């Protein structure tokens, strides 16, 4: 496995880092978080113009990347800056759902959506999690039943990130089987304004917004189905794998920023007439933070390098990376806050937002304990 960035990825990383350093200040992030949509539409458009969204999707559908290292390169920089724009949910997760299997071509309708997504003209949200699903990827109780020429969706979805700003929802529903079965799952494109869709939005602790969605007899044409009837499990698992690599890389970037802010603080905060960073006990704690960041980097590289592998191998490496990053991320967030003191949790200081993103990232798609269970199951299979 080659750990070096290609020239194209290096240029993307450099340009994205410069852009975020110039434009994504703490004040700009707070303003974006306060926007009714939960993000800055202007920043979203600029990210698209910069080619960031295109780097997350394959060339066959209008992008120019989509590989594990493309995703990791982008999201490490987004995590480093604490970006709240819904790049993960709209571009990576929903983009992968629209792309479908690697050996299949998207329909003309789906290709048009993907082109709009790359151009920054389309916002999407994946309505998949349910009140009783916890971290089970195929636990879906929402039903899709036939009614003449229509399909009727009934059920509830929870913590649907970016739902309020989305032009389209991609909704998982069961056309057969029992909750938890892989067979019988389907995906549907749903207009958030359609009759029977009720949405209650709220702000997320780490930035952005999500919504609780109730589907009360939502009528759809059969053409609203994404892919084949009852065969969406593989598509969902592939999209979630890409999203988990993105989240791991984003957390790595946030850990780097938390460590940098801590080192800067220790070299400027004076006590007893000298910087507190000269105290040996604090130096040891920072050294441990630096070591754990490098361990996390290795885990992200490993997960990104296996994203195109067989599902079992792919998911095993991703579970290992997410478990390690969940544990080390919590440690780094706690250490950064303790070494800073009270200033660490003030809204005007960057670490407050970064630490919250590190801690909350663990709880998306499966916490450290859940990832360990997945790794054990996949290793034994």
C-alpha cells in the first residue's frame, strides 16, 4: 500500500487547506451553525467550485475521485477546520447511494442528480436510522407497501442529518422480511414537501442540523425506487463504509487541531514566571497526545486503503479504525480540555467546537464498543 499522496491529491489538500484557513474562522463557523439550514450556502458553493465535492465521487458519474484516499484527504482537512457543512451526509453518503454498485451505471435521473450534487446545486439527506435501530445497519421497520399504481411509505426516521435543507430524502423502507434482515430493503427518493411527510428539526451539538421524520402514508410512484426492489442492503452497506472512512479521517483532522491548540496554549500560558509547557508532567501528556494522533493516522490510512476491498475485509478494517479512533479521540478531547482549563469550553475559542465534534463523531454509525463487536464478528466469520 502506497502511503504517499498522488500529485493530484496533494494539490487538492493544499488548496483546500489554504481555502479553509482563509475563510473558515471561528466567527464564520458560528455564523454558519446559526443559519436556519445549519450550514453556510456560500461556503458550500465555494467547496463545489474548488472541486471538493467532485473529489468524493467517481469519474463515471461526473466526479474525479471517489477512492478511499480521495475521501480521507478531503475529510482530514474538513475535520482540521471543524467544517459543519453536510459534505459527509449529502456528498459521500447520499452520493454513494445514488452511484450504486461499481459495475452498474446510474439511471439518467440518478446521473442528473449526481451532476447537480458535484456542482453544489443539490442537497440530499439519508433517512435510515430509526428509534429502535441503534447501530444495526439493516434494522428497518418502516414499510413500503403496494397500493395500486403507488407505493406507500409508513414509519419513523430519527436524527436525519441535513433533512431540513435537503431537496430530496433517500428513505430506506422494508418491502419484505423482518426487521434486521438484509433481504427486503429498498430505497426511495422522497420529496420532503410530499403529503404525509412530517419533520421536526433541531440543532446538533457538534454543528449542523438534523430532524425527526414521520412518514404517514406517503404515496410514491414506483419510479421513486432507487435500484432494485428489496435489494438495497449492499448499496446501503457500501455507502456507510465510505461514510465511516470519511468520519474517521474527519476525526483525525479534528484531533490534530485539538493537539495543536493545546501545544500553542502551553507555550503561551504563563505560570510562576514561565510557560506552563516547560513543566515536565505536561510535556509527557502532550507527547502521549502526539503518539495517539499518529496511531489514528495509521488506522485511517489502513481503512481508506481497504475501502474498495471485499465487503468482509473492508468492514473489518473500518471497524478496527473506528474503534481505535473512538478511544483515542475521547482521550485527546479530554486531555485538551484539561490542559486548557475553563477557556477550552467557551464558544469564542476554537477548541470548544473541535472537542465536541471529536466526542460526538464516535456515536455515528457505531461507538467504540459496537465497532469492537463488529471487528470480532467479522474476524471470526
